[in-house]
């Protein structure tokens, strides 16, 4: 509980270190240039689509021109015609305003969707990099365990040859040595796979690449700056205005209509017989009220979408609280394991000091000294491995955290 209480007292160094890097784009460096280009193009498309949707209420100005020639009997006739027409809605029972708000929130939703996908990719790259660093520590630890198993095997061989042990104990020592060696091979295989996965996501060299150090978040901060919740909120707002837009489609609408027309006719049978030209304009106001059998069904469908968005947001908030609680519990367990490793290190260090003294007077063997030296190092490596496990847990929160 002490470790868990400590979590609530800590703010995010992440917001001053990691998020400061985010603002200058350095976090983007964990993913490859090609993937960054894809996300940049996604943002550009979202901007273009948002502008297109925002201004969709502005009707186009239609320009028309035609030129026709015909040869009837002995006369040749040509006709020029041009027209400009405008049919611009100026009142849609709130539909214009709601349409603009719908477009703005659609763009927000699309941007947050891109943010979520980008965070997921960065999180995957950083996670793999952390696992690679952890894999190197595990390999070091396993090699030390192999040394201890080989020391134990030599000691059992000497005891067996001197008649102090039977062959069963020697067989157990051989099996133990084979097991720790096979485990090393498994760790190296896993690391090789991680190297390949990292090369797919990032242009960095995993050996020289550094990993960010993430500090602890509190729940209020996690929820207040959560891009998943922001995405759900933008979806809620989008569907709210979409519902209003749908309703306005079936209410009175007023448009300004105007046009200018020009026509010129020539009849040529050299010399020209006559030319005729005229032009005129028209303007006015048009009011419409659409009546459809599907009006109430369409409105009900959009209302249900809005209600579902509300439920989705509430459910997502509950889900995020559960994720935060689980991550904090996992971190508390890793803190306990790390503390235990450090306690073991102190115990082994004390035993090593005493064993070295006894070795100098002949009461302990060199095997005892080497085994304890390795055990001290193994305990230290365990504490570092558990610290990276904590970082991997915090990544699950960082994936959804943005300090805007």
C-alpha cells in the first residue's frame, strides 16, 4: 500500500521531459520517416476534408456557354449563348450553422483518430525498444546463471568422484545446466525477433537509441488529458450536430436565385443578312419545405447515433479507469519485486563479504565466492529488469495521454 500511496503523490515528469520532446517532434523520431510522412498526409487530408465539408453549404456559381452552327437550306446560322446562375441557400432553419459545427467536429474527430493511431505506433516502437534493452539485461543475467550452474556442476562432479554424492545429484546438476543454457537460446531468439520488428517501425539503431523515462501519472491527470476520451467527446459533438443537420433538412429553407442570360444569333449568306442579340437577368427568392415519408425515420436514426455516442463516451471513461487501476496494481507488484531483488542483493553482498573472509582462512572454496559474486550481479540485474517492466506498464497510459 505504501508504494500505491506514493503513486498518488507523484506528478508527471513525463510532461516536462517526454512531452517537451513531443512538442518539438523528437518523439516522432521513434517511428520511421515513411510512417511519419503517412501521418502527415493523413493530417493534410483531414484538413482538406474538413474545409470541404465546412463550406459545402455554399452553392456553386454555374457558368454556361454554347456555340451552335447549322446549315439549313442555303443559309448558315450560328448561335452564341451564355448564362450565369446562382441558387444560394441563405436560411435552412439552422442547418447552415449546424452544418459548419458538424464539419468542425468531424475534423476534430478525424484528427484525434489519427493521433490515436500515431500514438499507438510510437508506443509500439518504444515498447519494442524497451524490451530490447530488457532482453540485453536478461541475457547478462542468464549468462551469470549459467556460470553458477557450471560452478555447481563442477562442485557436484568433485563430490561424486570423491564418493560424497551419488550419480542422481550429478544428473540433476547436468539437467539444471542444460535448462539455463536452453533458456538463454530462447531469450536470444526472442531478442532477434524484436530487432526485426523494431526495424519495421523505426529507422533508429536499437543499440544506440535511448528510451524515454516515464514517471507516474495520477488518475485525474490521465483522464483530463486522454486522447481516447477526447476522440469520444468529438464523436459525441459530431453526432449531436449531425442530428440537428438531419432535422433541419425537413424544415423550411430559403434561397436567393439570380441569373444573367445572353444570346446572339447570326445568319450568314455572304454578305450577312442580319444579326440578332439580346440579354436579360432575373432574380428572386425561393422557399421550400420538403415532405418525405422517411422524415421521422431519418431523424430517429440520427438521434440514436447521438445517444449511442453518449453511451460510448461513458463506457470508454469507465474502461480507462479500469485500465489505470490495473496498471497501478501491476506497477505496485513490480515495485515489490524490485524491492525484493535489492534486499536479496544486500543479503548476497553481506554473505559474499563474510565468505571472502572465510575463504582466506580456508573454510570456504573459490566456488562459493564466485557463486555469490554472480548472485549479487543477478539481483542487481533483476531490479533493472523490473524497472523496465514498470516502464512498459506506464507506456499503456502514455499511449492515450497528451498534454494539450
